[in-house]
C-alpha cells in the first residue's frame, strides 16, 4: 500500500480508555495524518482509571481526565455511543446512531467487572470500574458506612484501603484460602493477608456469599454481616460480547486472540489492551494482561502496524502496581513456569521482594516497598540475564550486582 493511500485511511477506535486514547496518540506521534475517530460508551471525556480507587474515590479529585487536547490531535470524539456489532464484509460497525464505516478498526473496549449472581438491582451493591461508580461510592465513604467487600483481589484490597482511610468499618469476604488466590503462590499471599487486620479491616477467607439484602450480607454458613454498602471485586471479563457473530476469533475467556502485531483474525482489525490476548515468545504462551501498563504499551505496536513502520513483535514484560494498606506493591513478569523462588527480605517487614527464576534466569518479581528491586529486576527479566540465587537472596546486594 502506498504511503499516500495509507494516510488517507479512516481509523476507528472503539473504546476510549487508556488503550484507545494511547492508540490515537501513537498514530499521530508516528506521523499518521488520516482521520481518526475515537468512540467511548461513557459520556465523560476520556479518563484514567487508577485514580478512581484512590483520589477520586476519596474526594481528593473530581475526575481523572487525560491531559490531552483531542482538538490539537485532530481526533474526532464520539462519546456516550454504544457499539453493538461488527460487519467486517462491509467494513462497518453498528452503533446506537447507525452504521459507521472504517478502513482500519482498533478494538480497545477493555474489560467489564464480573457481577455477583443475584445482586442485580439490589440497593447498595456497587462495582468499581467507571468514573460514575467512583462518584456513587464517594458518599458511602464520606458517611463512614459499614462496607462489605466481596473479593480480596487487587481491586478489593485497594477499595478496602480507601474505605479504611475514610474511617469505614470494612469486612472483606474471600472464597479462597488467601487473598490474591490464583494470582500469587500461597507462601507469598499469606503475609499479605496480615495487612488487612493491621489496617483495621476484617478478612474472612473460605467464606462465600449466599444472599445480599438491603443492609446485610448473608454468608453460606449462615453468618450475617451488616452492610450499608457492598462492593464487588471478583474479577473482570473482556468486553467483547458485541463481537458475537462478527468472525473475530475469541478465546474461552472472551478475549480477542490477536497475533504478535496485535492483528485480529479479520483483515484491517486490531485489538489492544484488556480485551485482547497476545502470544508471548518470552514466556512461551498466550498472555491476557488486565493492567494499565499493557494498555499503555500495546498502542505503539498497533500504530506502527497501521502506519507501516513495523517495530517488531509485541512481547512486553507485564507490569503493574497496587497501593494498599500503606504499601506500594509492584509486580513485573509472569511466574507461571518458574522453577525457583528467591526471597529478598522478611515479609513481616515493610519492605521485601521475591524473585522467580527459570533455569537461573529471572522471569518475574514482586516488590513491596522496594522500587529499586523492581526497576533492576525488570531489566534483568527483559534482557534474560542469569543471576546467582545466593547473592540475589541477600537484600543488601543490588539485583544488578547479583548477575552471574
């Protein structure tokens, strides 16, 4: 395709979160001059999500809108617009305002939080995914309401942190034995369970919700918990239901199965962020990464593919962070196939980290209050540099000095 024709293409981006916004930004940064339309299903100007569980929730900020001039970028915003279907043969998407044609389509619809069965329409039950969710929950915290959080994952811990900071009585209900079950090994998650009680929150593990009624939560064992508000944080699923029947290949989780350039199974259609999985040569498997950094990095690959300036396969070291119970938690990599774990420091202390190795090479690192470990460990993972596990286990030795 000629450069002139490429620059005349109309790029439509469905999803106005981090992945969608950064795709528009990356296109302009890489010299694309054609029309770009960015579609969001919310009426608000595009905004960043991490502050929703922190500053916005606590009333310290009214919103978290991106500091971007879409007029200066010459990007057309279509906000408050639902997209309901894709007809690839016609190069059109169906929207609440009629069909919209595209030359290139980017799917950046993110993920939708899972709901607790039987709680639809029950007063006082909340999710925390959107700006409107955070706005609704703000008064709950301001009143210091008794809160039950269902799910002790990342979002559950962050909301419990904010609620305790606001002075709310907090009970966290988790069906598994430990928080972050299925995400971190038990020996790592166990010390983190202690953070709840130390903050004044009650953590109930091996506990399942039977029913939720106004003012209370009933557990499967008959216990009743007072609850002026219930916040559900039990995971999320790619927001791809609207692609049913489109011909786009999805995996069992509902994620779009993109290739290593984030192209989908249909021509001229890309997928990026929480709604898409991609093959990782680094880890030898397909990854689905529901974190901010993935939504920031992936758009550069999409933009390079659209503009014809291919920068190579998308194969990042996944990264995320979480602020909870007075601690800054960071994670880089993917530890599923590690064969050794190296501890750096005592998890009973405020600062410690763990490093996962495979054949002596770091593949993942979790750092609590040790940002230097995270920065140096992430670099070792990116370069595939082997380390001496004995030296790496000494928290006084910088990780970059533990290489073999």
